[in-house]
């Protein structure tokens, strides 16, 4: 009996040592997983901050480009409007001069244009 009893104690002592070692290993693995989780969280936060900064920079650059383009279009539109007003003034002066210098020819041209419009309107 003492042999069986000694074997039982030895087995219990071995099982207890194995259990303690496994518990320490599991605790170490949990600690490693927690450390990896922290590292992954830090990496993701860094990535998110970097992506946010890059998105804001891209948005600012796009807005600046759009503002520049709109200013350019506005300047071109103003220049075209000025040119159109100058051309209108020039045409108006030319017509006024023509009417003043040749009133009968102007009335004849107006009647001819009216006749053509009337003829085309009937069809």
C-alpha cells in the first residue's frame, strides 16, 4: 500500500506541477495577446489619424483648385461680357451711321427682310 500511496502522491505532485506550469503558460499567452491587442490598436489609430490628415489635405487641395477654377471662369466670363458689350456698341454705332447716311436704302433692306420672313413664315 505504501507503494500505491507513494505513486498517488507522486502523480498528484506531477499533475499539480503540470497544472501550475500550464496556468503560467496560459497567463503568459493572455499577457502576450493583450500586448498584441494594444499594439494593433495603436497601429490602427495611427493609420486612421494618417488617413484623416491625408483626406483633409486632399479636400483642402480640391477646394483650392475649385476656387481657382471658379475665379478663372469668372474672369473669363467678365472678359467675354465686356467684349460682347463692346461689339454690341460697335454694331449699334455702325447701324446708326448707316441709317443716318442712307435712310432710303435702310428702309428698303428692312422691307426686303420683312418680305423674306413673311414668305418663310407661310410655308
